[in-house]
C-alpha cells in the first residue's frame, strides 16, 4: 500500500509541472464527492495507471465495459460529469493519496471511485439537479456492493465514509449515519 501511495505522490508532483490541459466542462449537473461547487478553472493530467487498474477491477467484477474516461484533475476530491455527451470521472490524486493514508487502506479510494462510477450507471449525471441526498445514497449503496464483490469487509468498504463524511450532511449529501447504513 505504501508503494501505491508513493507512486500516486510522484505522479501528482510530476503532473503539476507538465502535461496539464485546461478542460471546459459544464459542472452544473456534476456529482462531486462532497457536493461542493468548483469555482476555478479545471486542468486535467494524465491518469495514473493505479487509478485505471482500480476502475478495471471495479468494472470487471460487475461485468461492465467502461463508458467513461477517468482523468486526474485539480478538483477538490472526485466527481462524475458529462461534457459533450462524454462521461468523465475526475479525481484529485492528492485527495486519493490522503484518504488512503488516513484510513490505512486502499479500499477507501476504491470505494470513492466506485461511488463516482455509480453516478454514471444510475443516470445521476444526466439529470439537471446535480448531487442530492437520495442520489448520493444510491451511489454509496452501489459502491458498497462493489466492495463486497471484491472481498472487502464492511469496515474496509466503509473506511472512506467513516473518515471523511459529514456528521450533519448538507443539501446535497446525507449525514454520515445514513451513508454508513
């Protein structure tokens, strides 16, 4: 696991200096992991092989082919978005590295990426509402299903949520207790 974190950290440092590309996505209907609005320009970087391997593990266990691109970007955490009829999952390499370090397991990043994939699979990104508590719970449920299929314990599947979810929730995301349930 430490090797993965080191590799992600190195990719983060390298990608900040070169390989950036400004992307102009309409984020109005995006589903961001914490629900916050992204107010600044977004730049993408080459996705790490580790993130691509995680996505492949997730999709292989449920028998699906990817119908989206995964891109490292300067977003606060992770988000699912559609731009020009193309599905994307954007993620912060720093956020993924920090959550895995904080929880001591790579199940945290896997569950987060599964959550974002679920937003696309459940059709949440084609609505005009963006994140809403009921949609977040659907994505959480699918993420837990995938983690279980891959062999995670309940604690491993809930690692990210236990570590970072809000106790009180918000207008876009339910409280931690509901998300853990």
